[in-house]
C-alpha cells in the first residue's frame, strides 16, 4: 500500500494545524502566568508600601510586634493562593497538551492498525503466521500504551490531590498560627 500525494498533504496539514493549536495553547498558558505574576507583583508592591507606612507610624515596640505578626498570616494565605493559581495554569495547559497527544496517538493507532490489516489482506499465501505475530505485537503495543496513559492519569490525579491537601494544611496552619502570635 502506498500513500497518495493528497493523503500526505492532508497529514501534513493536520500536523501543522495541531502544531499551531498547541502553540496557541502554550501562549495562552504563558499569558495567564504573566498576568498572575504581574497581579501578584503589583499586590506585593502595594502591600509593602502600606506596611512600610504603617511601620513608620508605629509608636511603640508592642505595636510594631503586633504589626509584624499580622503580616505573616495574609502572606501565607496569599502564597498558598498564588501556588494554587500557578498549579491550575500548569495543569490546564498540560491537560490541553495531553488531550492533543492522546487524540493524535489514537489517530496514529487507527492508521497503523488499518495499514496492518491492509497488509494482512494483501499478504502472500503462507504468511499467516507472520501476520498473526504482527497483529499480536500491534495489539500488545496498544495495550501497553493504554496502560501507561492510565498510570499517568492516576499519578496526575494523586499529585493534584496531594497538592490540594498540602495547600489546605498550609492555609489552616497559617490561620491557627497567626492568632497565637498576637
């Protein structure tokens, strides 16, 4: 079986469309990351200016200590929130890439299976064993790939659950630690 010029051009066109689609998704992720960082930097700058003004207007050591203690709880909460947003951006962008890879892989698997089936139909007499071995190898490779995909999905889900648990624990610890300092 040979590929026609139209089939080759269609495959190249589809690959280029996928490339540009993924590039667009990557830029969207970078834009979100830049926006997050600019927002966080602007907020940090404003808070630093406000805190500096508050420190300069302190009248005694106890007021300074209370002011400093009050700084840490919001900082921990904001750090946890920033980390959560960062994780959401990364996992969203990664999810888009994963979908695209899975889609292209499924297409490639179908095309290869079709190619093997066509080759099997056109195989000379007496090559049934070789065709069966080839089909078995293709089937085993597809099963192995599906197993790897499932394992990666489970690992990603576990990592996200762990991240959420750590973020919640850190936020709770910051909330309970701040009242004790005052």
